[in-house]
């Protein structure tokens, strides 16, 4: 019996500053995935060059696919990546974050051991860089965050795509839909995602935007139940 295939999808928009580190954290996995798909959501910086350089220099024989689309938002970029993915399991990583080295090995093992589980969430460690060192910000905490999950591809097909009308909070919206469908899920306490604090974070310092989006998709979920 062949081993399951894992596809990793990295959406990016003008992310050349951190993208190489994100991709390297995937390449350095103790259980490497079978493919990496970088979906460039209309970048105008050197994102494409970063991917090309890594693809040309990595010693790990792993397909690394770069695709470009006009700027449509992170949800559309993730959906595009899923459409291209070949894996039986799907993982997502934002271009400014990094994975723990054991992320895929731990989560695939849990999904294999717990036959009824269809997706698994790990803990998140927030951090910032100071003097080229990672400085942890608070203790690890549970998600949901799109970068801390590994799921069977069939879950994505069942729950549906990320809502492309949402440019913030689309992963929380997707998580709520998965809960409404009672998709069996596990949460484990190992930290699998390092969430980077930097001036261009989508969420940090934007509490008003978060509150507005939270109200919007909770209202949408309630309307759909009626």
C-alpha cells in the first residue's frame, strides 16, 4: 500500500521578505510533503524570483510549483492551490509564518491513529524577530488558524471552498462551517505553527476590522440556518 500524499499550499502577496523562510520550513519537515504549491496573488515584488531560486537550489527532490493569478485575496489563492493539488492530505502555510519541523509527521500520525478524525489542529506560537532571534510572545495556544491544520482532501470538498468575498477571517468562517457539518476533528497541544508578528500582518492592530468581519460571518451563518 502506497503512503498518503501531502500537498502544501502557500498563498503569497508581495511576500518576498519572509517567503524563503516559510518554504524552507516545509522543506525541512521530518516528514516532507509530496508537493509545494505557491500561489502568487498578484505580487509586484520579487516573490517569483524567491521561489525560482529555492526550486533551483534545494537538494530535496520535491515538486515545487509556482502559479500566478491577478490579485483576488487569500481565500481565492488558497482555493486555486487546492484545485491544483494532487495530495490526499492538504496543509496550508501563510508566506510570513513557519512550521515546526515535526508538524506534518505529528499530524499525519494522529490522523492515521484516530481513524474517525478527518482533520487535526495543532497549537500556535506567536513570535517576533529580535537581533535575528525568535522571541516568543506568550504561551502556545490553540487555533483555529489555517496554518495549524492538516486535513483530508475530502474534508475540503465536503465543507466547500474558502469564501472569496472575505479578505479577512475566511479560515475562521471555514472552521465554523466544518463544525456545523460535524466534521470529526482533533486538537493536539504540540506547537506546529510559528505565527510571525510584523508591521504588515493582516490581523495585528486591526481589531476593528476583525470585529466587523466576525459579526459579518456569524450573521451569515445564522441566516443560512433559517
